[in-house]
C-alpha cells in the first residue's frame, strides 16, 4: 500500500501535466485563430491573401501610398 504522501505527489504531477497541456492547447488555439483571421491592411489582403489584384496594380497603389523618397512614419529617422 502506498503512503499518502506518494499518492499526493502523483496527483500533483498529474495536475501539473494536465494544466500544462491545457495552457499549451489554449495557446495553440489562439495562434490558430490568428492565422485563420489575420488583421492586415486591405491592400495586403487583396494582393497576398485574396489574389484579387495583379502585381502592377499592387505596385502602383504602393507607390501612391509611399512616394519615392518618403520615409515611413515609424522609422527612427522620420522622428528627426
């Protein structure tokens, strides 16, 4: 017959393993949700995900949004 302390240790190990499995499963489910429902700009979605515009149209629209010589607002040199 096993002692009470060894039974409790086994139950604690099982509880920890099941908790870890549940946490990892929830994390994987969240990542899967984000992969299935990406939050991306419409131009990116049209070209890369939906394939509803061609390369020339994509390039033209990107050039309109980011003219040559313009720096994106989130780069360090644009804060100067």
